[in-house]
């Protein structure tokens, strides 16, 4: 994935100006900087939920279009808190997403991902019965249950305790070993140090 000369405006005021970086397969880039620096905005531009004022975002050399099949197939993201269906269990949520992304027999995949995120024992629980940290793990699982070459995450450490952040670091390192590219925004210096091959520092524009 390549970002070239990205510019974004909010109410006619620039919040991102001439941002350029390249993310290769099996590598991770962390966006760092204070609140208001535009980290989430960059991620939203990349997944197509915000429109850049200028610049290019390329995936395998072609402009990213969230409507394109290749993007739905290759880009998995978690940017905002999810509104889970209150009457579906953790396993049913993941089963639904796996089927929506083309896996007709997702049972083994769902069990594997639930085990990976430490929720196998809570597979039959409803989201409302999960703790805040467990719901965050379930949200992460929704990205892991679908195919992906690029994983885009906004503060994935949110609401995880220290053990959860350590688990998250190990999970992201395993993703890199599989060849997944990871772009994430984070305020956790230890997570950034453990996972990122490169950091991109954003600062609020005057």
C-alpha cells in the first residue's frame, strides 16, 4: 500500500497535508501523535470512509475504492466501536461475517479466531454479557475472521489491560509473519515498539 501526497480538509481547514509513506507486505507502520493530529482521519481515508482533498492511496498499484471487490477481499479494518447485534452470540457474529466474506463453512475458522482472541469460552455469550475488554477482543475478531492482506486498526489497545495489550502485540506480530501489512494508530509506546517497523508522526496543523 502506498500513500502519496495525502491532503484532507475539515470545514475547509487542512488537517492532513502532503502525507506520504509506503507499507510493504509483512510490515507494520504505526501512526503516532497527540489527539487531534489526524491519525483517525488518515485511517478513514485509507478505508474509504473519508474523502481526501488531494493525493493518492494505492493498493497493489491501483487506487483504493471501497466498493471494489479487491478492497473488500484484501482490506480488514477496525476503526470505531462496533454496535453488536444484541441477540447474536459472539460466535454467531463471527459466523455471519465469515459467511458474508465468502466462507461457506466458517465453523473451524470461527473457533480458531475465538481461541486466538481468548474468547473461546465465551463463544455462546451475548455481547451485553461481555466485559469491556472482551467486547474489544470480539471487535478485533471481526477483522480477523475475514480475508486480509492489509489490516487497518485505530487504537486497537483501547480498553485492554496490560495482559491484553501484550496479547495484542503477539497477535499483530503473528499477522506480520503471515505476510499481512498492518497500519495502526496507537498511544501505547510499548505496543508501537513491539510491533511497528516504522512510525509516522502526525502533529496538529496550525
